[in-house]
């Protein structure tokens, strides 16, 4: 009879099932994006998924590794990337972002499980720098002459407005209710806080995403924004705006929780999330970019080896004693 | 009355709650296996030094006669489990992969004890709980040692070593382990239901030998009937029955002692370091039999269970009977059977062939079906941290296992490789299906000593 080492039973949850779970968690976010941006959501996500799959197949074949599309990780990268794009992003930008995500973000490091940086964010950051006009504030605005595809796209994104206000210019702050529901302009997946919460909590309950990461991020933003509000009580952009607006919740629940590029230990995960939240606040407040989720995640990715080292748990019963000299 | 007044919380950190599958065999009363035609008595059934043969080939032996002598302190003699005639010693491979010398015994036509009479001789009749003060501790330890007692929960550490008092490390509490936390297994459960009296007597004797004041029988909360039976048998004695949470691996000493007593066993240390001795319920019953009746360990209760066996049963079997014999008595393997495991599905070993003898530490035979087995392909580690979330020892299993795979001993030490006790929780949850325990076990064996 064939033998194998124990344990002989398991949970039946495989890598592929974990990835499918992430896709399920993204369903509400995708649905909200379709509700707000119509066909554009489907188009962007579709292009990114197809490009990521093509990139994965091409690069792994080039490295003469078995092609592993079956683990669905390239699909996850594609969906997360697609949902982080502006609605009117041109096709070639999507394709470049996808190929950079899979090629530079993942395959170069040795494929799934070996990469240091979140692949989708590597691709997204690359195109942000390479095509600043298409991914900056203007990239979200409808500039055509006819009727816009949806109403929201004629207004600047809430984060751009916040930047203007901070610079002393005039602007109309988005209401909390639209920020919560999602009928505002922005990257496809980030506009609806509600959808991010529903999908994100599903992932946390299923333990597909580590709850310590979003908790750390949300707490950090709440604390820092809260202190800011106390210092500037007349500010129109409040703590809740910081929490519900922009890509914070999307990033905290779906991007930062990528297991491969986040810490292993529960304490490390919390610090990672908190660090990401704090960096988001720094970028929102002090940089030229209206939003900072992608750079925050990438910066925190770089700290993961250190966080893993610093947060090695204390074994039950204490550390292994040093071998004693025989008395 | 089941008492819940224990210093601990009845819980430990992390661990798992797999489907316990106890119902497959929990209702099956213990049956006595008919005397097999032959048995094969391994000379090493415990942790420690092997025995030396004490009988010549083709000698007549009687049930209970020593066939292997223990010369070292950390060792335990072995005894004939049937009446019969020995043959020349051979070598057998135990489920854990060790090759050991073994003495075959062919059964005589006439057996002095079998069936119900055998049960009565081992567990039946009266078991005193009063007047045990007439046994002095040394006498108890000697009786336990010559009876060849070892831990019957699986670890098979010689019991007399645990019970020998150590002046530097006094013992205050004896914990009797009735957790049986591995899924499927019900041997201890049935023993607590059907023979609680010898367990209580054995616990009193063990506590007397070790110098423990307090005696606590710990039972997981999925066996309330066993707790009731034990509490009834403990009436009028100082033995306390405590309910602990059903959680794997509660039966591990390092989980059970914190759960029951709130004390943490130091890494690299022993329960003795915190004043505790733990014995399994079946071991306790065997202690009573050794001291009160002067009889050695020759039989044990084994669960034969799982979805892949035709008639799941709990059996009283002579040590040295082959797994094939047990399986045949339980209606044979079902067509769906995919793997036969010696022990439980978490820590047990898969059998390559069934012609292997049952030993003192064999708590069960679990037959899983083909479709229950972990079959998913292995992927790279996702660094998801699930293994960290469940490791009851508080380790980072992925770091240890992957360091062991790459023979990176510095990293393996930094992450406390040697603190792993191979419970299997990490590999159970790993979505990448990495054989974490196997890698760690191999690492422990190959890591150079400092
Ligand atoms: S559970 Fe498996 S995949 Fe997850 S971190 Fe541990 S070893 Fe890696
Ligand atoms: S086998 Fe070792 S590393 Fe894995 S969970 Fe158990 S104690 Fe932790």
C-alpha cells in the first residue's frame, strides 16, 4: 500500500481555493464598479486579467517552468490591478501594467510565493510614473463633448478635491453617503466603501485575509486623521472622509492582505497594516499625489523580512535553552 | 460529580478543531480479539534501549512470561501475550520505520485465558481504592518496571522512569490523560466507560509513587459519558475529574498541563520541571494491574476505525498481534480504503503492509478512504501564516521547515526547530500542501549537534 507522511487528513483548502476565495471577495467590489462606471469596469478588468494570464504564460514558459495558470493567482493579480485603474485608462496602459506586474513583480523573483512586492502594485506604480497624465487627476475626468457615460465622471475625484482644499483652493467636498455607497469618481474598485467592507469582511471571516492588516491600517488612519482634525477643527475633510474616501479600504482589505508579500506573524501583520495606513496619511498630506495606497503597500512590502524577524513569537515554554556544559 | 475546580482554564492557545469522527467507533463496546495463531513480540516497543531476548528459540512460554529483559534504566521488558512456543528471533519494521528484533510466538492449542475470562483477568473484578498506603513508593515503581509499562497514549516512554521520585524536582500533581485528542480514536474513551475502576486505582498508586498530592483526570468535553463514569468511580477518593476543551492536540503534555494547571512546561524541559507527572488512562489501568495483581503488560485496547474499514470496533488485543489480524476481525478493508494508519490520522504512521505487530504504544488503526487523503499538489509557500496561527508550540513552522529543507541550520535554530513536537497542525492547514512536519522531522535528524 502506498505510504505518505502524516498528517493524513487536511482542510482541503489548497492554494487554488485560496485564490478563488479572493476572487469571491472581490465580487461585491466588481459589482459596485459596474454599477458606478458601467461597461468600463468590465472592460478594464477584462483587459488586465487577459494580459496577466498572457504574461504569466509567456514569462513562465521563457523561464522553462511549468505554466501554472491553474492556481488562479494571475487572475487575482489581473482583477486587483484592473480595479485599481481609472475608468478611461487606455488599453495599452493596462497591458503594460499587467506585463510589468507579472514579469517584474512576480516571475523575476521566481513566481508565486517568492516575490517580495505586490505584483499588481508594481505594475500600477510603474504606469503611474510612466504615464503621469493618464493616471493623474486628469485621467479620471470626462473630457469629451457629448453626454458622459455616467454622471460621476464629470467631477474630480474626492481625493483630488481634498488636495485642492488643502492647497487653499475652492472645491466641493464629497458627501459621506456617496463616499460610502460609491457613486463618486475614482479608480474602479475604490469608490464604494460599502462594497470593500462586504467583500473584505468575507475574506477576513474565511481567514483568507488576515484581519490584523486591515485593522492596523484603519486604526492608523483613524488616529492620524483624528489628531489632524483636532488640530484643524474647521477642516472639511474629516476622519470619516479619510477612511471612506480614496483607496484605503480597497488597499487595506484586498491589496495589503496578499499573503505572499505581507508578514507571517500576527503581530507583524498588524504592524504592517498600521505602517501602510500611516504612510497613506503621509502621502495624502505631504506629497504631490492625492492618494498613496500603492506606494505605501510597496514600501511596507520592503519591510516584511524585517518585520518577520522582529516579530518571531515567543515559543510556548520560552526559547530553546542554550546547550549546557555537562556538569 | 465532575469537578471543574482546576487552576487552569481548560484551554490552550492555538491548535485545531478537526472533525473528530469519534462517532464511527465510540458506540462499539470493547471486544476481546480471539487468540491469534501467532504473535510477534518486538524487543523495542518504547523510547529507550532495546530489550535483550530472555528466552531461547522453541521454548514453551506462558502468557505473561518475560521474553525480553530490560538491562538499561530507560527501557522496559516485554512479555509473552499468549501461551505458546517461541521461534528464532527475526527483524520486523515498525510503523515508524524502525527495524527491530522481534520474537515470534506460535499459539498453543490450549490457551489459559481467552475471551471474557481474559477481560475479567485484566480489567474485571474489584479494584481497591483504600489501603493503598500499604504499598510503598519503591515497591510500586519496581512492580511497574518489571511489568514493562510504557506510556500507552502513543509516546511509549517507560513509565517507571516518570514515577521515580527526583529529590531536586518534587512532584505535586499527577494528571491522568483521558483526552484522546486525535480524531477517530476511541480506545481510551471506551476504557474509561467500561473499566474506570482500575484507572482510578492506578492513578492513586502512581500518585503515591511519584509523591503527588493532587490527582486530576482530564477529559475533553466531547466525552461527557466518560467523565461521568470516571467521576462515579472516583467517588470517595481524592481523584478529581476535570473537563477540558476539545481541541487538538490537547492530549500533548505541553498543552494539557497549561490547560489543567496553568503552568507552562519550559522548552527543552519536562513536566517534572513544573512538578507534574502525566500518565495516560490506559497506562494508569496497567499500573493498577501490575501493582495489585502482579501482572505485566500483555494486552491493550485498540480502536480499529475509519471510513475505510467494514466493521469499526474497539478491541482488546494481545501485543504482537498483526494489524492484518485486527483488520480481518473487523470485516476487512472496504473497497474504498486508501490508507491504513497506525495511530491517529494526525500523528500516526501509514502502513506499507499490514503484517506488522501491534505494540504497547498502538492506540488505534485508522483506515481512511482514497478520497479523504490529502492529494493536492504541492505549491510554493504562500507565506500566508496559517501554520503560525495554529502551531500550539508558538513557532513559525514555514521558516523552520524551509530552513530544514535547505539545510540552513542557523535559521532553523533561530526559529527553534527543536521546540517542535511534530503534532501536525501546521501541515494540516497548509494550503500549499507542504509536508512541513516531515521536513522538520528530517531536519531534526540531520541537524548537526552543537
Ligand atoms: S501554511 Fe503553508 S503556505 Fe501558509 S505560510 Fe505556512 S507553510 Fe506557507
Ligand atoms: S508540527 Fe511542530 S511546527 Fe507544526 S504545528 Fe506542531 S509543533 Fe508547530
